């Protein structure tokens, strides 16, 4: 285009040259995104016949409302138990403990425990709560399992959020005469909170979709009403059960509809936590 | 200062509780595994593929091989997608499209694994069935499902690493006359080695530990590796046998033995991750 002006000082190559691999990768990325969409779009399409008010809110057998209530209550309560415990542990790890071999070992311990397969957590909870303590297969046992598996993940995300606050802030606060506790509550926590909430949203979303740990702890049935000791099938377990045991067309439409409701809840949690984090960031 | 001491005490308590509970988890699994090893030996069960708990044969070779095969297959299948998505998100898209792209990938990270399992049953298994004339259940289908499942996780981590390559390196390379492609292969990717390895290890952990999505498509039979015939992995066998072998039966100890192996593998992966982190700092 500018050949006339640049005579004698022509660039060695045009800017578009040597980008072939980038173009190929971009094309592959389009394919990969389409593949990912092929997970969600057919789910929504197959769900259409079953998505109606009776299925979502009705009381007839097969309706999804009890599973949705079980999922939300179990996740909410187990998160409400595990988050404060993890916050305290994480605060001690970052703000009070002196960095040493032990803190390193603790980080490795937490990392290992958060990646332990959820079925292993399920195995241990069945052994301890159901067999030794004689707890029923119920929402209560399900909550214990969810809280247990959420614990290390939450400790890790609290530690990460706290560590993202620069150390100079702490030095400044201490230099002004604030105690460790004052520094943590007035300065560090407000700064780390948005990240904690956003990552916490991911953790809650993971709990909502958790299946393997709940099959033998919360069970595969629902009771006539919600109860702490009552059977506590969750949406994810319901989807698994319908899809692995159900063979009728109706069951597969219901499975897809259950998946859509589950995805809706998961995305709602992600969106809500993100908005909350943004709002906190803006007001801070 | 008194608030400091009380707060520190409460926090120490929470930390101690966390460690105590999770050490107990490891001890419970370890105790069952110990009973199993003292009854059956350590090496024998690992080298035998005969799994018939009723006859007191607890060979877990088929599940170990199954876990490794499914994980390896998933990583190989996912690699091109991860490379394409991370380079596109980090080096090609800019501004608002880039942010939207990252957000969409994050949403897919949060999609529950049972939904990926649903996809496997509804899309992958019928496709394999049509292409190969088999039932469609088996490690191949499981590998495909896992690949799709780990692509978002791995891609996000790779993408963030590629973005963090100092622009001085990139511009230096371009300024010396290297093309964008040359810069990508010879500067950006090598400079991201540590972060990419980190993402790789996380992906391995996620694939190895995944239970439900694999269980839905693998078929559930103890067979040493045939990609197209029903198989099983350590996690899927735990899921199916937990109902069949209640606690305090000999078979149950075999489940603890498998669970302990999974925990040890995860510990190794986490240890490797910490080594990789050191690599990037040093």
C-alpha cells in the first residue's frame, strides 16, 4: 500500500508474513470451541421436551424440585461450615506462621488433599459416618462429605488470595504501629476478599456438580419433604442415575433437563460471586 | 495485643483441626490398605489382573493400567486443543474479545463432570459405536470424554502463562526480524515451560482422579487394556465396588488399597508441581 513512500527503506517482510501457524492455531481453536459447545447445546436441545413447570416445580414423582432443594441446601450448609474454618486456617498459615519447612509441607499437604479423588472422600465418609457412627444415608451425611472435600480447596484459595496482597502493605501497617490482628482485619482481608469470593464461587460451583462423593453418602432417593436425616439425592446424582439406568425417551429428556437446571445453578453461582467480587473491588 | 493472642490461638486451632481431620482420612485409608497388604502382599495384587473378590482374588493391574491409559489418551487428545485455545486467547485475541474468550473458557471449567459424562453417553459413545462397530464403551470413549473435560482447565492455565511472558522478550525477538510464528515456537513457548508443566500436572491430576464422567462411558469390566472393549480404572472400580463390599469385609480393604494408591499418586503430582514452581523462580 505505501510502497511509493517507503522506496529504499522497505521492511524486510510484510507484517502479515510468518503468521501461518497462528492462523492454523486460530482455526483449530474455533474447532475446539465448537467441540466444547457440542457438550452444552445438545444438552439444552434434548432438555426442551421435559422443561416445563410441572417438571421444575411440581410435586409429582419425577419432578426435579426436591433434588434442586437438596442440592442447594447441602451445598449452602457445607460451604457455610467449611469456609470459616478454612479462612481461619489460611489466615494463620499466611499472616501468623513464619515461613519455614513446615509451611511448605503444609502447602503440599493441602495441595494433595484437595486433589484426592472425590470417590476416596466418599469411601472414607461411608466408613466413618455411615458404618461406624450409624448415620443414615442422608442429606446430613452428604453435607459432611461435601464440607470435608471442600475444606482443603478453600484453605488453598484463601492462602492464595492472602499471598496476592503485597508484603509491603503489611510492613507499612506494622511500621505505623498496628498489631498483626489489626493489620489482617483492617487491611489485608478487605484487599483479599474479592479474590476469595470469586474463587469461592468456583469452589461452590464444584460442590454443586459433585457426584461421586454423594452417591453413597446422600443417596439416590428423595424423601417426601426435606429433612436433615432424610434421603438427599442431588441434581448431579439424579442426572447420573437417570442416564445410566433410565432407558426410556422420557428419562433421557429428563436427564438433559436436570443437566440444564444444574448448569443454570452453577452459572448463577459463578455470575453472582463475580458480581459480588467486582462490587467489593469498586467500593474498596 | 491481647486480641492478637486470642485470634492467633483460634486460628491455630482451626489449622490443627484441618490437619488432624485430613491426617485421620489418610490414616483410615492407610489402615485398610495395611490390612490388605498384610493379607495379600504388596506386589502380587499389583501384578495380577484377576479381580474376583468372591474368590478372594484382588489383582488390580487392570485398573492401574486402565487409569494410566485413559489419562494418557486424554492428554494426547487434549494437547492440540490446549495449544490452539491458549495461543488464540493469549496471542491472537485482544481487548474485549479476549476477555469474553477467557470467561467462556472459565465457564467450561465449572461445567460439572457429570455433564461431560452425559455428553460422552449421548455423543461420544454412539459415535465410536458407529465408527468401529463395537458397543462404544471403553477406554477410548473415556479418554475422549476426559480430553474434552480437561481442555478448558489446561487451556486457561496455559493461556495465563503465555500472557505473562515479558513483552521485552517478544518484542526483542520480533525486533531482531523473527516472524510471529518463529517468536511463538522459539521464544514464547520455551519461556512458558514452567507454567505449561504446571498446567500439565493439574490436568493429569484431574484426569486421574475423575470418577463419574469416566464411569459413565468406560463400561466397567476388569480387563487389561483393550481400547474398544469395556474396561475400568481405579476410580470407577471404587465407585462400583463400594456398594458391593461393605466395610469390614476383606474386599473392602482392597478398596482402601486402591484409594491409597490414588492418594500417593496425587501427592507425587503435587510434589512435582512444587518442583516446577521452583524452576520458574530460579
